[in-house]
C-alpha cells in the first residue's frame, strides 16, 4: 500500500530501512573491499572422475568484512553487478587467479587449467579481450591454461556476444558455459559458439539418482557434449553414487564436495602438491 501526501516520503524512508538500506551498506563497504584486502580467492578442484587426477581448478571469490563477517558471493555479486563495480572486481579476480597459477608452478604444483567466472555485466562496455590478454601477459600465464566461464545469459543477453566471445577465443583462452541447462541458449546457437566445455548445473546432479527428469536432462547434456565434441564437467558432485552415474553415462570430469570444497591456495598445494597422498 502506498502512503499518501506528506507521509509519502516518510513511508518510503521507513521501507528503505529494510532491504534497501542493507544493500546501500553492502555497496559502500564493497567499494572499499579490494583496497582493504578483504577480497580473496578460494579454488575448487576439477577432477577426472575415473583417475581422481586434478584437471583444473575454479576460482571462487570470497569477501570477509570486519563488520559484516563472511559475505557469500550470491549476496555481493549481484550488488557488484548493479553498481558496475563488477568490472573492477572481475579484473582483480582474473589477475589474482593468473598470478596464483604461476605461484603453484613455482612451488612444484602444475595445475593444468584455471577457470574464472565472468559476469554478464563485464560484457556491457565492449570487448574485454584486450584486458584479458594484458592480465595474462603481466602474470606470465599461457592463454591455453585459462578458461573463462560464462552463463547462457551472457550469450543471449549481450548484443554482440558472438563477436566478444570470438575475440576472447582469439586471445587463446578456453571458454566454458556455466550452469548449463538452466538458461535459454538455443542449441543451434551453441554449435556456432567457440566453446570447449559445458558445465552441467548442480541442480541436475543433486537428485540424479532419485529424479528421473533430472537424470534425463543430465544424460541429454552429456550426449550433446559428445555430439558437439565438447568436454563436459558435472558441478556439485557430492557422493559416489552421482560420480558412478556420470562415469557410466560418459561424463569424465567433475567438481564438487565429494572431491573437495573450494580451498585456500596453500591447502590446494598441500592436498595436490608433490608427495600428496593419492
Ligand atoms: P558457480 O560458478 O556455479 O560456482 C559453483 C558454486 O557451487 C560455488 O559457490 C561452490 O562453492 C558451490 N559448490 C561447489 N561444489 C558444490 C557441491 O558439491 N555442493 C554444493 N551444494 N555446492 C557446491 P560459491 O563459491 O558460493 O559461488 C556462488 C556463485 O557466485 C558462483 O556459482 C558464481 O556464479 C558466483 N561467483 C563466485 N565467484 C565469482 C567471481 O569471481 N566472479 C563472478 N562473476 N561470479 C562469481
Ligand atoms: Ca562457475
Ligand atoms: Ca556453475
Ligand atoms: Ca551456479
């Protein structure tokens, strides 16, 4: 209900004290978060299901603020997107992830591939290929070891998406479609995209052994990947039953709590570095 006349503003101000104010506060704190060193990355292994070998990691951004405590990405990424801060944040994440690969190399752990998430908003101000190329060069990381994850919404909601994605491909980085199956990409369009990987969304993996529909969708995505010659990574694999199902249906790669939660760089090194227990 809308308040009338003179009370209108007060009413609005009162409603702002809830979610709106919370958001403003997040926004203000987030703006300073990078310079205050409150932002950092955790890395989640991607593995070969059959051999349990490390095939790559996904960088996942973390924010710890002294006032707010730990803030989940699902809370602050949308704020960063709405305010445009995502461009700065996204570039920081990319640079940090690339630097980390070289650190692990130096420490004797060769992680084959680093996957980094991109937001649809990072595509709004034109091609980000030059930025990606310069970040790679600065870090000294070969482009082939970087994979950028984009969702179907990036591809469907960006004017010149195909052009931008081709630009990135020309830099030499790999491309993955994240949360595959939850968006609206047309299959015809998919065959034109220069992507190498499909990531099956966690929602389909979750109930794989109890929900016949989810099972059918997961199998269809695996088949699609095969037909288009793409590698398929299952997200959110939490138990052996799901892993066995995936392997049986020809999906070789997975990521999920069964293998590891997202971890700090040193923990990844301890877990997968030289002399780790197989
Ligand atoms: P996402 O890209 O789909 O990342 C996977 C999310 O699933 C991560 O949540 C990860 O911790 C979680 N996950 C992994 N394995 C399992 C599992 O076995 N079970 C369950 N229940 N969850 C699992 P997180 O780190 O909270 O990130 C949430 C989302 O925030 C990401 O979803 C991504 O969309 C976004 N995000 C995270 N980091 C970045 C970033 O650097 N840039 C951008 N643009 N978005 C990011
Ligand atoms: Ca992702
Ligand atoms: Ca995902
Ligand atoms: Ca997701």
